[in-house]
């Protein structure tokens, strides 16, 4: 293994700086010896800030030892008592949930929980394209007209002041399960369970809404037990563990930090998912050709996008229906419908992305510290995805605005934003709402959404520019890639990757998949797949080892063109991630490129030192 000090990639072909982790070697040795870990696993844990006392919980979390107290949430005890009484009395219950995977899994968990007690809740998933994000007054009235008396709102609602006031005015009792940023004041509601409440001391602010919903079910189950409900009725307690596959799925797809209890939820959840007991997830695996136990990466790349796709083409309720059904035939039918929705989504997104890129290039220099594009042709269900792609391409906060006609026949702008380190998107949108520029706005630090009157768009642009200018010192001018270690082609064996995945994974937000550098590698057999991906074979500079590699969507990048044109004439320094490829029962290692640099360029490494080290 080569020392990282030999690298000096200050600006790669992908316009990134490579930052190699500095590690306490003595700490690595102690951790490896005290816990019987391989050296490279101990090194990864030290780099992630895991202390010796936390290793057992980090590596081997269990429901028995590490499940948190659900009553630590502010307001959970009161909610559990109230909800238990509703179950005992048979009160009509409703569920309003967001249209994304977190919302769909939350709705499915709650639906299954109440169904266990012979209560079949009314489920309302808003149409992403016509109703937008969060509860609205009309939906509250619809649920009331359906006979709902006790309503649970999941994965939204924390900043929905007017709709929740409207619900209160028609005597609809509302409980909110959310994890989005909260303000000092909260809307009127019977219960608001949100670890991001200013007065919540649970320390569980890393949870997704599905995690909050699951823990609420645990709390209600406990309240029913204390009331003697199960003894008096002879009913069994809810099979909560069997629904943890939904918690794991929603946690991964909502990209919340994989630390603390979220690691427990994902580990146990994907173990449960491997049993294929949930007919909806099983059907999505079949449609997505996932032939082995699904992984968090499968959830992010295959399962999650299909669940999300329904809401992007006027079929917002399909995801919650799919994950709630026990009928294999119904599950298959919905899964294929969602697959068709996903294919349609890809086509629309491709066209929308091209229009957005053309607009960005035309407006280049107008907004130096952020990107905002709008167009009447833009599809409102895809604004977040396109904003994310623009953010990645230009390394700036990116906002995409679409236009829709609301129920009153008035045109509204609905936007989504994706941010970079140092710029809190939710803070921008909430502050702009308080200034009267936005009608609605909120979200997370890295992502958010809003509604705006089109005439205020220029005011909004000025507001964003001023906000970001005050935070410019916290924004990286040249984005960096945190490289965990340096490896060789011949040294990357399946056993190494699997051991790393088992011990350090699951990977996601807050616990990123390790990134490795390959130094001075030879590239051969380069070709293009599907007009956008680059496939190649890598070997070490001395010719040792052979490994397949992929550079997804790399055809239009500077690195991609360099690989295609100069692979035979120069070696490369590459950074990326190792993946296990299962094909017809055979396992092999692939390298998925993230960035790279010509090893003979002036910006790169000291070639004489590299040769001596090899």
C-alpha cells in the first residue's frame, strides 16, 4: 500500500481535491487488538470517529440492547395513551403521509399496525403534482368527510400551520410524526412527535419519519399492554419486528445519517427484508431483477426510485398500497405499474435536465453563488431530482422551479432545492417564508421545497444571493473527495470487500461507503455502454491483477474523454468504490470510478516517489 503523502491531487480532472484521512496509528492498533479486528477495519472505524467503548454497539447492534426508549420523545407518552384509547374504543382513524419512500413506509407501518387491531384506516397520499408537499385544507376536509376522527400525519406537518388550524376548526384531532426542521412555534395539533422540536431531548434527531412512526407503534403497543388490553381481548401483541424491513427501507431511501439507532434499524431491517415476507418489496425485487438478498444499495438504486416514481406521474398512492398489501397478485400488479412509471419518469427527466442545463449555461455568471432555473415546461414531480443533478455538476446550491395551477385556478411556482456543505436549504426557505416571499417552505439542511407566487421570484433570487453571501466562508470553492485509503488492483479481493461491508456497513449518509485510490493503474479494453457509461479493465502498473471498472454517466466528462482517448498512452490515478459483482453464482470485484487524474500530468503525484514505492 502506498503512503497517501505521495498524492497531491489539488484539482483532479473532475475539478476536485483529494483529501486523504489522517489516522491515529496507535489508536488503530489499540482498537484492532482490543476488539480482534483486522487492521484495515479498525482504521476505517478510527477514521469515522468510533471510540473503543462504542465499537460493540456500532458493529453489533441488537434490538434487546440498543433499542431506544420511545417515551424519550417529547409528547410520546400522551400520544400513546390517546391512541391506545382510540384503538380500544374503535375510533375511526386516518393516515396522511408524504408521497416519497419515507412517507410510503411510514403509511405502511401505521396501516399494518392498526389493521392488526381490526381497524382499517383511511389513507390519504397527496398528489405530488396537483397538491404538492404536505397537508392541505381540502385534504383535511376530505378525511373528515370520510368519518375520520383521529388523524396521523407522517413525514410532514411540522410547518403546516394553516392546514392544521383548519383541521382543528372542523374538530379533527391530529397527531404529527415528522423529522423535518421545526420552528420555535408549532402548529396547533393534539400531538407533534418530532425529534427536531426545540423542546425535544430524546437525542434521536437522526431518525427518518418511518423510524418515528415505528417507535410510536412500539409506544402504543406498550400502552395497550399496561391497560390490560391484550389480556382482556385475547389479542396478540402487534408483530412489530416483522415490519422492520419497512423501517430499514425508508431510513436508507430518505438518506438520513446512518448512526446510532439508524444503524440498528437498517441492519435488522435488511436482515428481515432478506426473508421476503413483505409482498410489495418482494415484487419490486423481482421487477428490478434483484436475485439475492437486497442490499441498501439496491434500495437506493432500484427499489426506492420505483416507489417514488408513482408520485411523479400522478399515482402518488401506489407506493403506500404496495408496501401495505399481503396479496402477492396485487403486489405484482402494482410493482409492474411502478416500473412503468419509473421508465416514464426517466424519459421526462432526461428532457427536463437538458433544458435546465441549457438555461444554466445561458445564465452563467448571473448567479455566481447559486443556481436557480425555472420553466413552464418543467415537470413538478422531478424538480428535486434535477436540482440534485445540477448541484452535483456545478457544486453550487441548486433550485428548480416548476409552475402548476392550484385548486383556485391560480398559477403557483413550486420548487425544490439541493444544497452543498455550508448552506442550510431549510433555513433559507423558512426565512424567506417569514419575510413573506414564499407561501410555504421548509425541509432539511441539504434539501427542501417551497411554494411561491411567480411575481416574487426575483425577490427570492435576491434573498438567496444575500443569504449565501453571508455564509460564503463555509462553502468549499473546490469540492473535496475524502479518500479512506489506497489500494491495489491485485489486493482487492472479494473477501476484503465483504469483510469491510459487514463490519463497517451499512453505508449511507453519515457513514459513507469507503472511497479508495488506485495509483498509477493501467487502463485497457475501454468501451462505451448505452451511450453514456464507460467500461474498462484495470491492472496495476506492473501488470499485476485484472479488474473490471465502470464510470457511470462518464461519457461527457473530462475524465471520461481522457480515458477513451489516451488510455493506451498513459496511466491514471483513480478514486472510487469497490463493489461485489454476483454473476451466475460467481463473485468478482468491480471498481466504480468517482474521479481520476492523468498520472503524468503536472498536477498529481511525484512520479519518482511513486516508482520507488512500487
